[in-house]
């Protein structure tokens, strides 16, 4: 049984289309890493901080985005935009004790 040329051609083209989807997914990860690096540079964060905050992203991609944004900011003479402070999570076990201690002086002062 011999396959005809149009069938072989369509089979090869469908396999190549799958390669494009894989390449697009890999390029998306690279672009995301570069965007993270650019954001870190614009906010004035050090590369090491950026690496620690994003351990799953390629360091090479983060550095490429950071470097590209650094060159852009120097060419345009842009200042950094400080990021908002990181939220500090409250300790889970200390919160009920702190609220009980805060309510105790209020109840004592109302009795006097």
C-alpha cells in the first residue's frame, strides 16, 4: 500500500504545525522572563532579588530583560519607579493573643 503525495504532504505539514506550537510556548516563557527582568530593573530591584522572587524563571531570561530595560532607561534618562512595600504577613498564632491583650486594658479602664 503506497501513500499518495498529497497525503504525505498533508501529514508532514500537520507535524510541522505542531512544532510551531511548541516553539510559541517556549518563546512565551522567554518573553515572560524578560518582562519580569524589565519590571525588576524599572522598579530598582537588584538582579539577585529578582532571581529569588522568581525561582522558576530562567535567570538568563531575567537578565536579558533587566539589561534591555537598563539600556533603555539610560538612553531615555528615566528614573526608577519604587515598588510598593511588600506585605508583611501577621503571625497566625500571635494574632488572637494580641487582640485579647488589646481588649483587656479597655475593659479594665471602663470598670474604674
